[in-house]
């Protein structure tokens, strides 16, 4: 029996069969709704968001740096990972996008002083490698020491593959000994979501080795047989490459979307709210539960529906987003809860028996809350940003603005912003002495981008990775390359083109969809490790 947090948060999604990493040049892909403009009101709102972010960042630098995070109530530093100033690195490109040049310059200087020690493989890729490379590229690709930092990290991470025959990496690396921590299990997200960052690293360094290793790990996960087509299990054995936990939700496009629609899509009998349940073949159950983390699915399907010109997927995406937005609108604070559940058509439930109050709440609004915390998460705001950009419907802009106002009202702390434990109490939302680095990388960035001039970071030109670090893409210079991996010669040729990544717009978006699922899966994998420790 897997631990309860694992079942709650594991939305496994490995989305695109990565059979081609370098593909033929194609016509530029148009995602963004034509004609959307920044209004005067948008400009004012963007400035207000910028002011809020600046204050939060200054609080971190004063009270949290060089630690990973700042404790917003006690005004102290907190290291939750490597002690590599996670908030600073995560915030670098947000500083640049907001034109906070003095703070950006200071941040780059401090980043170059970081001494790497110990890390988890995927977290290092999505946060540090991507954050550093994004800052390097956005600022003109002239700061060679930043690129050297990213290359150093990439070289260290390759040690997680002990030899050329090993397809899956070990998930943890002791950077002081340059040896992997010998734990023979890895989450599918950790194994499969390095491709986007390693492609960027291979492109900028003209060294294909990073992409080669990341690609074979992703292909191993994708090709492993699973209970539902396109839906690999949560945990893999590193050495034997078998699935150790089959909990799965939705995954690799076309196959996975159809599996999701058939098996996972649920509609509440009250308010007709669409959501994705969890499925386990071993237990043969659908869990009637959705979460704030799971709401990233709507943004992913918005992109996927557009990329594949699949109107059914696009429609489901907007319906999922409507559900996620409703969880904000129906709480006292206007912020969404961490976990919420639904009753079936006949009042049945797949978890613990709901209280009479929960049943009444569900009868009124279609769902009930089982974890009322808000952890400064970006998933719903991010999905609304994508919906605004791809539809031009201002309802999504207005939702993001109201969410920002609620963030300001209920999460602003002594310094920076804090998690709260109860989104359904305006008198005592129970602020916690905890904040998140992704507040600076993702939540604030997506709010700001919703009101920024749409042409400045157009989705027709940029892809955002899991941690919301933007990279510009371009057409491949080769019309004849259908190989799985880029050659050194091809990478050098393309690097001379001057702008963007080695991959095409179409493939960038596919890789984005592959790599945008890490947050809930890392939580699930962490829960799995906690479960293992409890058994030992």
C-alpha cells in the first residue's frame, strides 16, 4: 500500500514520444491569439505586480540570502535543498523580464559565487541549469562564466549514469564525491524530464553528450509497457528498468489524451465540473480527487490542443481550467485549496467518508475541500495565462488579477509572502513561516506576463520550462536531419544562427509539454521516499 500523499499528488505525465530531437525545419508555429494588445489598465496592473515582486525579492536578499528561501514570519534563512540560493537563481530571469537591471546584475554576480555540493538530478536541471542558461541567453549570451556554471553542473549530473549502458540515471548525486547515491528507484519525472534543459545545454556548449543521455532516459520511460497506453507508472527501478508503482494519470500525447478521456476524465454531478481522477490498475479504482498541482494539466492541454490542432483536447483543457478557477472563486480568500474531492453521481466517494458539512458544501458548489492550504502555487495562474494568450478571452486576465489581489491580501507577510493553511478563513488563514522559491520564478512571473505586452515574450517565440525559465526557439538549420540526436557539427552550425534554441517551435512546445509536469511528480516521489523511510 502506497502512502496517502503519493496517491494524492502523483499526476504522471510524460507527454511526447521523443523519437526526434532534431527535426526538419518547419514553418513557424503560431500559438498566440492574433491581435491581443496590452491596454493602459494592463500596464498599471503589470507595474503593481512588479512592485510587489520587487519588495518580495528585496526581502529575500536581506533576510534569506544566501540560503535557499526566506522564512517570512521569523525573517530568517532556510535551506530546503542544496543551499545554493535557490530563490536567487530562480528569480534571475524574472528580474530581467521585469527590467530590474541593477538587481539582475547583482544576482548574476552572486550566482557566479555558488559552490556546488549535493543535489537531486532533476531539480538541478530544471532550476539551476535552466535558470542560469535563461539568464545567460536573455542578457545577450555574452557572459561566458554563466555558461561555464551551467556546463559544470551538466558534467556533474552525467555521473548519475554510471556507464554508457545505463539508460536511467540515479536520482541523487553527492557532488562532494562526484558519485551517485545508490538508490535503485527513480520517478518517471526525474528520468524523463531532463530533455529540454539538456537540449539547451548541448546547443549552447556545442556538446551533444547532455542531450544523448537525457534522451535515452526519456525513451526508456516512454517505451516501457504500462497498464494504460501512454501512461507510464510513477516509480522505476534504475537497474532493471521495471515499474515499481503503477499509479498513473495522463501522459504521452495522442495515446495518453485518449486514455485520459476514456479512463480519467470525470464530471461532477453538481455544476458539471470536469476534472482528472487518478487510476491504479493494481487496485482497479478511479480516485475522485483533483489538486492544485494537478491543475497544470489544463495549461498543458491548452498548448497540446493548439500544437496538434485538436479541438477536443483544447475544449477539455478549458473545462479543466474552469474547474480549477472555480476552486479559487468559491473560497473565502479567493485562493485555491491544495486538494479537493468530488462525489459520484449517486453520492459515492472513493476516499474517507466526507463530513455532513463537506456533503453540503459539495451539493452547493460541486466539490469539497480536503486540504485547505495554499502554498503560493502557480499552476492555476499559469494555465489561465496560457488560456488568455491562446484565446484572447479577458476573463482569464481578470481571474489572474483577482488571484493576485487575494495573494496580496492574505499571503503578504512580515517579509515576502507566506503559505497559508486555510483558504476558507478570512479572519485567520493561518500564515505559515514558509515560502517558496517558485513564487519568484513562476507565480509572480506568470501574473506579470498576463499583463505584459504580449509581443515581448510571445508564445510564438518562447517556451517556458517546468520552473518557468523562458527560452527562445528557432527553426533548425538542417532540412535533412532526422536523427535522434544532434551531432556536434550540427550544433555548431545552428549556434551560429545567433538566436534561440537548437529545436524548432513545434518540438519546443512538445518538449515543454513533456517537461512541465515535474512539480507534482517530485512531490509524489518525495512522498515515496518518506514512505520507504517509514518502513526502514
